[in-house]
C-alpha cells in the first residue's frame, strides 16, 4: 500500500486510529502485540496505549486519558527513528500538544486536535 509490506492489522490499526475509532484500533493491534516477541513489542504496545488514551479523551476523561498517555510515552520514547514507516517522535510531539490542552483543562479543544498517523 505504501511501497512496503506492513502487517495487515497494523494498516487497519492506522485506518481506525485516523478515523477516531480508537477501541477498534486497540483491539486490532492487540492481536499482533500478543504474539510479538521482537523489539517491536513495546512499539505496538505504545501505539495501543496511545489509542486507548485518545479513546478516554474522546469520552471526556482527560485525567485518566493523560495517565494512559504517560504509559504510551514510556513505551514509545525509546524509538528515535522511523519504525514501520511511522515517525514516532513526530507522533509523540503532536500528542504532547493534545495533552498540553488537557493539562489546561481544554478537553474539548484537545479532542479536536488529535494527530493522524501518516506513514512515510
């Protein structure tokens, strides 16, 4: 699809994520994460946590969402390069902006500024 063979469930995760279907994204990627034994396990786990954090944000749970986002950060921050076509650091930077709005108690604004995953 993007010039490289990515796992189908990974691509479906991205599609759900970009359409704001965060729980569908999470359950789609869970299948890969459960069976992953390589260094990608934390990458997938971090993406799952990010999707779950955005789900809670969309439900109006800013405080809970931020706690889950912190778990996503722990898992994703070690990735300093593009992994499976995803620029992790850009995604995290864009997500930090969202959570700055949550910290400022602008949950509605934060929910409207969620990043999209664009593969390079």
